[in-house]
C-alpha cells in the first residue's frame, strides 16, 4: 500500500484505527483451542469484525514465531486473509545493534514480497 493509498483510506474511513493481532495461543477462546489452527480462526473473527472500521493491522510476530513453523504459517495465512485493502505492520522489533536490525528488516521485506507473489 502506498502512502497516498493509506492517506485516502484514512480519509474514507475517517479513522486512524490500527488493530493489533498479538494473538496469545493460551488466551484464545476455549472452543477454538481444539481446532487445527485456532489462532487463525480467532484472527479471522477479529478481522471480520473490524475490517470496515480500521485502516491497518499490526501483527506482533513474537506470538507467531514462538509457535515455530506452524506459527509462521499462521502469520502468513493471517496476512493473506487481511488482503491488500489495509496497511499491514509487522511488529517485529528486535533489541539489537544496527546491522542485525537491518537483517531483520530484510527478512521481513523478503517475506512480504514472497507473500505478495503468491
């Protein structure tokens, strides 16, 4: 999403609302805990309930990374479910020195481009 598109979305929605998807697997509703991907189902419900109200979603990657490969898949599926109509933020902050932080940024940029190509 370009800056101009984001500004227009803010104007159209008359909102700056950003919805955080910091989904803690231990805190999702009980009825979702037994599902193959309860976190994704929970995220979809949040996205469906807020899609028309917000301009962006912020995914805190730590909650997904902590689940290993399955968590990365859930994160990718969540990003795809959000689609291109919202600004997406990877909350992937790392408390490290500059060159290492640059590598994290490159990794997420690459991940973003891979997802967009699918």
